[in-house]
């Protein structure tokens, strides 16, 4: 049964039992202390009465008389009434009573201890006598030489003390009731708060739910990062760590959750302290997005070697005692961001763009070859066979020379096809693409995808710039193999690049072209990422138009740098 109780109910019951135990303990201790205090107060009062009676010269004078009771009994009864004592017994050193509240007890031995009084001391005790248990004080009556001539005992019965003490019981009960009521209210308020925060779940259910969430968090292929309103990173999965380039997290006994640099020296089983965004090596644009807490939909952010698509929204829940910003009647507990890697998508997009370029090139070539074929047929119909032969041979030599240059210098059909397609596209747009090669270049492995992205984007930008410039519209592509590496130079006859804007052209979103339906300013940023992945370098100059020079190391060297 208890196993199914919520945390709030368990804490309420435990706290209530604790308050009951505490109230009982404190009430008992207070009761005993108040009772002891009442007895001590009665003892001090009786000590004052006994000492005052013993110091009265009348007592010393009557002690030497033949019948002490005749003089002392009336006196003792009067003092007993005035001092509100239950008895005042004046006796001889041999215990024989001279005074007593009951006349029949006169002349009988006193019941109690008198040894200390015979030694000249005043002492108090609780003793059962003829009137029952009582708090009594015995004081000696001394003569001028210090000799004990009589003893005086003054006391109140325990019943009388208890009656006086009973007057304090209501206050004690009120204190205990107030303590119990206050503790119960505090338990109820705390239980209500926990019930709102935990939504009525028990610890076993919360542990199971947390295990499920952890498993889901680390099984998804997207990166997930949770940030609270204070800028603390509550949680992120392994995929987010890999995409953002931050240390993975690990919780004791689980798959996630250690803040980088914070887990050392902490107690076993204790949750790690959440790191702040400032402590994580995030790209500036990502850090700004996470810190702002704003909503984002499919935003593109560039890191050192990745293109990331980020979505971010508020983490909302039902209202509780926490003080957060309200959103549609709920509370904001922070933000949740999902991260996807668009690098592979961009690579696929580059390949698709290459195929589109080849398709456009084939279409353009088909159209152009149809025109040339009509020209040749017309020349033959006009009886000008020689001119028709020269026209066909000259066109075939130009195409064959370009093909031979590409195949002989670049041992990669994908790159050769890309350049041929771009050449046909440039020709269709009135731009002449000049190719210069030096040495034989063999490109294999995953570097082909990066080279396609580099060449494709550089040639697209160069052709666009040259097409908008006045004649002659030229794009010069130089591919040289040196020391096992590769140097690519693309120069156009366009307006060039402002030297002050050289760094800006690599920034995501920067473009000198008109805005497109899907945004611009991503091509050169992808080029720089690809160059960095291959361990190369890139420079921009503007001698006439724009000149981009990319230097890539040998394949083995690039792998070592990575």
C-alpha cells in the first residue's frame, strides 16, 4: 500500500508522525520541568518560613519553658495561616512535637530527617508524614553559643503543590497543541507543494519515468539540449554533445548527465551540478540562441565543421509554487532545443545540384547540337560540303580537347562531370569557362563530396558574377596537383569583392545577390567548412574580379590533421 503512495503523502505522514512524537516529547519535558520548578518554588518558600520562625526570639525563649506548646501552638497556627503553609512543626531536639496542625499529634515524635538540622544546617526534603507526602524545610533554633535548642519544620503537602501546578497545565497544553497544529499545517502545505511539483507521483514511479526519459533522450538521433531560465544546461544527450562539440555527460548508474569538469570529488549517487552556457564551448550564434530563450524554427547555424538545423521552444508545464514566466496559463521551466546535422543533407544537395547541372548541360548541349546539325545539313544542301566538314571538325575538336584535359588531369569522373556541366552552363549564360590543369590529380574517399561542394559553389558564384558583368565575361578555373596536394583557383571578370568585406562573405546569411525563396549566404560558408575538414586553407583577393584560391593537403596529411 505504502509503495503506491506519492512523495507528498509519504512526506506528510512522516512529518505528521514526527510532529506528534516531537509534541509528546516536548510536552512531557515541559510538564516534568514545570512540576520540578513548582516543587523547588515550594521548597524555597518553606525555607523562608522555617528560617523566619527559627529566628524569632519567642521560639528560643519558649523552648526553655516548662510547657513550650502553650506559647508556641497559637503562634505556629497563626503563622501557618498567614504563610499559607500546611503545617509548621516546632519540636525539641529529640523529635517531640511542641506544635502541630492537629492537637492529638502534640507530644508525639516528628516523622522525618533531622540529622542535618541538628548539625545546624537548613535543608529541604519531600517526605511522607502524618498529613501525607509533603515538601518540607527543617531549620535549627540556636542560642547565643550556637547550640541547637529546637527545630522548626515548615511544609506544604504534595497535593497542595500539585493543585498550584495544575493551574499551569492549560498553558502547557496550549503550547503543545499550538506546536502540533503548526507542524500539521506546515506538513500539509509542504505536501501540497510537493503534490503540485511531482504531480502526485511516487518516488518509484518518478525513478521509472526518469529511466524512460533517459532512454528516450539517448535513443533519438537528433540532439536534444534543455536549458533552464537561469542559463544552466539541465540535460543534453550524446548526439547533442557530438554535434555541438562539447563533452558528453554521464550520471552515476545512468547514461546521461555529468556536467563537464564538475563530477570529480562529488558524493556517489549525487546529481551533478548543471553547467552554465558560458562554460560550454559553443559557437557564438548557438550560445546567443540558447541564452535568449526565443523560439526558433529550422534555423541554420554553422559550427567549425557542421551545418546544424536548430529548433527551440519553451518547456511549459502546469503551474506550481515555482515562480516562472506564465505562458498560456502554464509555467516556463526553460527551453528545449533539438539539433539536426544538415552537413550530410548539404552534401546530398550538392550531389543533386551536380546532377541538375549535368542535366541542364545535356539539355543545352542537345539544343546546341541540334542547331549545329541543322547548320551542317543546310551547308550540305547548299553543296558546301567542305565548309560543313570544317564546321563539324572544329566543334568536335573543342569538345574533345576539354574532355581530354579533364580526364587526363582529374582522375575522378564526378568532378570531371561537374566541371563539364558548369562549362556548358556558363556557355549558355554567355560566360566563357577557361580550364587550366597541371599534373594528375587522384581524388578518392569522402574527400570527393567536399571537393564537389568546394568547386560547385565557387564556380556558381564566379559564373553569376561574370554573367552580370560587361564583356568579356570570363571564368578561369585552375586545378594543379603539387606535392600530393591540390590547389584550386577560381577567378572571374565580375566586379570583385570589397577588401573590407572579405571576412563577411564567409558569414552565414551574407550575400550580394537578391534574396531567394530559400535564403542565401550559405554557399561560401559551406566552402570554408569543407576546406577546414580537409585541413586546407583558403584566400580571397580581388586583382580585377574576385580570385578564390583553395589549397588542400595530401589525403594522408588531411586525415592526420583531423
